[in-house]
C-alpha cells in the first residue's frame, strides 16, 4: 500500500477544497493508496485532531505551523509520497522549506499547482518569486491546466519533471436524471459570479438572449442577483445538492465558457465541461486551444465563436439532435475522461518517478 501525505489548503478536508482533488484522492484510495490530509488548524478544530472524511477514503491531521511541524515530520517519514498543494497560486514558504529540508530520501515530494497559468504569470513578472528557487528541489510538479505550454514553462524554470492531470468526470456525482420543469430552458449557463465569468456572460450569453427573445435562457449559480439581464433570462440561484444535474438534464443546450483559457490563452478544460458531459447534456462551448483533444466538435460538442453563432445553433439544433450529441459526449467522457481513469494515469506517473536523495542529502548537509 502506498502511503500518501497531502499538505495544503486544497486538501479534501479544507473548506475551499475542490471536487478535482477530492475525486482524484478518492479514486487513488480505491487503487490502494492510504491517504492522510494535513491542513492548518481552524478555530473549530484543535491541533492534532484526527478524523476521516465523510466518505472514509482519507484521514486528516491538523496543525498550527511551527508548533506541530515535528509531529507532522513523523507522518512524512512514514509516507512514500508527500504532496504540497499550492493555495490559489500562493506559496507557503515556511511549509515549502520545511518539506524540502525534512522529507527522507525514499519519500517522493511533489508540488501540485491547481492554478498553473496564474502561477506561471506571477513567475514571469517577478524574478524574485520564491517558487523560482524551490522548483528544482521537488521531485516533480503536477498541474491541472495549461497543457503542453505550461509543462514547457515549468521545465524551463527548473522543474525536474512536470505532468498535467486534467479535470475529469466523477461518475458517482454527475449522471443523467429526470428533467425538472423548474429548470426547463433552451440554453443554460451554470457558474458562480466572478469578474471573468461575468465578462464572458456579458460577451456571449446575454447578447444571445437579446438576439433570441423567443427562447428561454437560465443562469444558474450564486452572485448574479445584481447582474442586468434581458427578460428572457431567468436567475436560478445556487443549484444546491444535485441541482446542477437536474438543470443540465432539463436544458436543451448548456453553454460552457472557458474563462481560464480566455484569460491566459492556455490549454485548460473547465471542470464543468465534464460535469455536463456526465449528465448527457448537449454542450455549446466557446473556442479554446485543445478542445478537439477532449471532444469532437460537431459530433460530441458544439462550438460557437460569438453570440450570433450561439443563436444559429439554437435555431438549427432541435431537441432530438441535441440529445444525440449529449449522448455521444457522455459516452466519450466515460471512455476517456473519468476520474477513475485520471487516477490510474496518475498512479503510473508517480510509480515512474524516483525521489531525489542527492538533493535531500545536500540539503541536510547544508542545514546540519
């Protein structure tokens, strides 16, 4: 059994954890990994409190920086693999230095960056960014987006290895459900309000609604209360448990906007793309680099450059054809893009990497 210790605010026990990491760790546990997630202690959880996640696939240990690092060192010495996750692109320098200095020679140390495009942008604009000196000492870097260009950038910055583990479909969370009349519409956009998502909604979703007043548009997600919208756009609010699948399965088409690719020009499939695929929705996507490597345009997904093309699709793709396209997309997602398959690929990545005892010995000599 491979013992895995995870540090960072994006661990499965964190309040801002993502389905991406949670789904991957859950599937790694199914493959025989024994996972412990370490996170900074909160007021509600005393230091050294241990628990299990609700699913029971990972243990948890909390810590308060300096005071508890010796205790956590014991955990790392019992681990085959230690993952240091970056939180929102920020580097916890104390934690990073401690991990690099303390991990034993037979323990593989991995940096996992969930926001590689943003991190790389920060590195490019700051020659003194602390991650520049840390990168060469990690055994490898994992990223969730950015594609070949991001991999090349990390290698150029001194990373010894860099691999992409893309988001995928959690088949236990997203699947077809009966349509709900409350969510019925011609086009759905699902996503919480942010500066970038609002900009994209104003560029594509809202103009399409104005051009096609005969159709019903739904906006699903939190934070859209103050957004000015045409009369044929209905605010649905946050979806709640299981609500996103009901919405996906009740819409004739679902609009996917790749805000990260738009902002950074990178090869980055959004997680919601696979969620909609799991529900069997007919997805209309904006164009971004690499889309065709995930789904076949025209057969498994529809593409639109602007609001006019979105309206053209609404007027030419009937419910029968939309269901066929959604069914084909779901089939492709199950064949190639589930988190179970991502975890299998990740296991092979980790198996094929050797730790760097020479770097570890050098650091130990410097700190002795």
